[in-house]
C-alpha cells in the first residue's frame, strides 16, 4: 500500500485538526491505565497463583487487594477528570478560535474596504494633483504675462485706467440715452411722415377734383363756342388732305343775304387753307384726350398748352357771310376758344 503526499490545503487542515502533546497526554494516561497488563479491567494471560494456606496471609492479601482497588479507583477518577478538563479546554479553544476567525474575517473585510477607499481617494488625489499642476502652470504663465505688462513703461497706471473706464461707462450711458432719444425722434418723424403722406393724398384728391371741374368747364365753354359758331352761319372747311372734306358752296346758287349753315366737322379734320379765320373751333379729340388724361391716375400739374397751328382746325366762310358777322361777336368767340 503506497501513500501519496498531501496537498497544501489538506496539510493545513490536518495541522488545524491534529492534537498537541499536551492535549494527548490525558487520553494516553487513561488508555495506559486501562489497557496495561496489571490493570484490574484487563484479562490476565496466565492463571492466578493459588491462595495461601493460612488465614493470616489471606487477610493480608485481601487488605492489600482492597487498598490496590481503592488506589486504582482514585487514579482512574483523576485521569478522567484530567481528560474532562482537557476536552473542555479544547472546546473552549475551538469556540475562541471560531470567534477569532469571525473577527479576523470582519477585520479583513474592513481592511479591504479601507484599502479600496484609499485607492479611490488616491485616484481622486492624483486627479486633483494634476489639476493643481495645470493651474500652477497657468498661473505661472499669467504671472509672466503680468510681469511683462506691469514692467512695461508705456502703460498707464491703474488709477488713470480706472478714470478712463469710468469715462467710458459714462459715454456708454450717454449713448444709450441718445439711442432712446433717437428712437423717440424716429417715432415722431414716422408719425409726421404718415400725416404728410395722408395730407398729400388729400391734396392729390383735391387737385384731381379741381382739374376735373376745370376740364368740365372748358368742355362746357367749347360746347357754347360751337353753338355760337353754328348760329353765325360759319361753315368750317376741312383740309384738302382729308378724304371726307366738305365741298365749298357755289356762290351762284346762294343769295348774298343768306349765309351757309354750319355742318359738323369730323374729329381730326384739318383745313387746307394757309390763312386763319376769325373764329377757331377746338378739336373734340383734344378735349377727349384732356379729359382722359387725369382719369388714368397720373398726378400731373395743369399747364397751359398752346396748340400748334398745323393741328388747329380752321373755319372758312363766304365773303358775304363775313360782312354780316359783327366784330365784337367774333372777338368773344376767340376769347372763349383761347381759354383752352
């Protein structure tokens, strides 16, 4: 039968479970006392010696045997008491060891937690240290820049800079007040512009109404002039260039006492004679153009326009009829026609 070496864990368990020499001694004493050949409970390997013959010797042997039994009994009791105390001590040690193990386990957990806290705190401190280093480097750079600025002789002192800052603040406040004033001014100007636009629209309407009234009056005057011309017996003559010109009446068929009745002229007809007569009739097309001009919505100022001679209609009358028309009546007709 071969034996193999135990593992480390099994050896540790064996060392924990084994008894020490101090703990084995009471148990060995009991086994020795009970199992030795001279023990009372052991079976002798040979027959006992025969009893002695005399009574005195028998009594002496009996007394010695009784003393031996009582002594053996006391020794066994003492051995079991020692064994009992040893077992109690072992139990107490076991309980104490269990409590110690529990305490060690709690201490171990606490130590591990403390170690983890220390690691976390170390990491945080490392981060703070890195931040502090960066801050220190930044402050060093700031110190260098500050030294360059403070050592510069071209810069003004702090008091002058504070005075300039106060001045700038006051200027900023003034600009803010001006901006508020400008906003109010622009608001008022906008309102004034609106009123001006409204008044301009009203003036425009008034001018348009007055212009229409003047044109209406001119049209009425033109109609009156045409009626006067027809009553005077004057016949207008169209230009020879027009295809629908009125033929000249034959003086042989007309009596000298009676004049020609005027016939209405078509629009746009021109007389071919180079001389102008005493009476002028305005062109209806021109009056229509003047009436349609303002109706189109064009805001134009009224100006006196003198028609060209080439576009002015002319009336040719007979010599006999010219003698019968008074000069004052012709002057009135010309004045009425010149108002256009």
